C-alpha cells in the first residue's frame, strides 16, 4: 500500500505540470513494466527509481543519436522528467537476492526526429539492467566520471566491448509504451514587457546571473571563469557601466547598469548582477546559496550557468539549509534559465511547483550542455531582453538561442507556460 500511495501522489503531481515548448523536441507520455534483481536492502521504490535512471545512459548514446538521424554533435535523444510515478508489483527475496518488479509512468522530452517514429508505433523497445548490483563496467562509462554512483548517467551500452550491457543475464528488453502529450505553442507570448514594468522593483529591470566553475576555481583558464569574463566584456562593449561589488578571486561579483529607452520615451533601468562561484552541493561556501536565494526572491530574470551536479547543485532543500527558506514573490513574473546538463529532468518540476506563488517561465536543457557554447547562446537571450520595443514569442526566442549551435541541440525548452 505504501508504494501504491506513492504512485498515486506522484501521478497527481505529474498531471498538474505545465506545458512545455521546445524548437527541437516534444514531450511524450511513457510507461513500462519490468523487473530486476539486487541484494540491496533499500526501499523498493528507491531501488526502482535507481533502476529507471539508467534511461539516461541509453538515451545519451551516440549510437541512438545516429539511429534517429539527429545531428551527430547532439549529445543525446531525450531525457525523462522527474519525478516519475512508481508502483511496486513484486518484491520477493530468495537466498539473499531480491526480485523487484515495478510499473512506472511519466513524461519524457525527446528529439522531434525520434518522436515522429515512436509516436507512429506507440512504443519504443530498449534494454535496461536485469542484474542491478553488477551492472557496472568502468570501460563503458565517461573517462572523467567513472564511479559506480555516476554509472547510470554516463554509461554507453552501445560502445565497442560493452554489448554485454544489452544482453542477458546483465540486461533485459523493455517495451516502453509511448503516447502523445499536448505541448505549448511556439506562438506563446514571452511577455517580456511584464518583466520590465512594475514587477516588484519599480522601473528597475533586475537580471541576476550565476556562473559555476567547470573544474576548479584555482585554474585561471577554467571554462566557467572564461565564460564569465567573456560575457562581462560583451556587456562593457554594449555600453553598460560596470561596478565591481566583490573582488574575491574565487567568487567575484560584477554589476552592470544601463538605461534603455522605449518608443514612448519612457526609460527602463537595467541592472545585471553577476557572480562567479563554486556551485557544487558539497561546497561548504555559502556565497552561492545566499546569492541564489536573493536572486530568486528579487530578480526578474535569474540565469544559472554551470554543472547540474546530477540534480544536486540547485536543489532547493539543500540550498535552503545553507541560506534559509526561499520566499517566492507571488506578485512577480519571472524567467529562470538553468543552463546546466539535463536541467529539464532535475529542475523543471522542482521550480514549476512554485508557480502557484508567482508566474515563472523556466528554461532548461534536456541534454548535456557545453561551457564553450554558453556565451553565444546567452548573448541571444540578453539581446531579446534588451529589445524593449519588441514582443517576441517563446518560439522566436528559443529558435534564436539555438542558432549558434549550428544544427546541434541541447534540447532547450521553456516550461510552466
């Protein structure tokens, strides 16, 4: 009964989620039933969730990208949206080994090329682990993320020498049922004028950005630091006045201001406050958590560019432990852009749940994103924010943001519309 109740609660939450628009992808509903073995004594729902997370590795394989005719540089075909809804069908133990069978329902974002094929058939056949305890092989995962704990995200069962990860007894075939889901229209008004008007800040248009490090705050050539400095230079060249609020080498804060004029002669005061900091959930430094809390509570636009930490870095509960409870302003219209790997899976629902307290449009990536593309993509978004006499749609904005990728996509999307 416990697992069934959990299933019903999550199913209710999923049905209440907002629509999503993506120029490269669509959301679909999915469900499947399967079983696996393990000696782990954790709760059956927890283990079922760990098992289902192996969808990530399968969906990020270059072999799958090629199979569906997607641009070869694109780092995957899709991603599930968490949380998923589970029902444990069987949980039996024999000779110390548990056999767990479960049913799962949820939503996933998939590339349009893939969606066309799987929606026609109503199904998608893949393989998932059968022996969960032994479903690990270092040579079949990313060279930088080799641990057992990261394997579900980074493994590639199609890599040469890793075929056994798609074969019995290590894996078994799973038939996933696929159904269409209503997506938001590309013509949805982005309503940027609401951000620039009296949105809780008077005539101040408040934009707050956070850059995380790619590898190390001690590396002067770190890609996160380079992206931070490149954007600062672009803002200077765009006529913004700069003030250095904090000069700490590992957590500098720069502030940029400029007055924009509308066609009717009225003025908009733009202020952009930018932080470069360590954003890992394990970091003991509280600068990022406090800065992010202030941004969420006060800014019209909040932009995060950095690692997702497999869902940990922007976890609201974890950040609140360091900075205190978040208070979303119910009178504010806001845009959040989480430019990190698989932020659609981790953060869309988490922040979508706050929409009853305010109107939030949330930009996320369905796939891994790369630091090297951050600056050109962010410039496009900033240009739209600064064009105070235009009223673009979300379709226009997101399509423009993907143009610097030259055919590749991180499956950028906007949710909670």
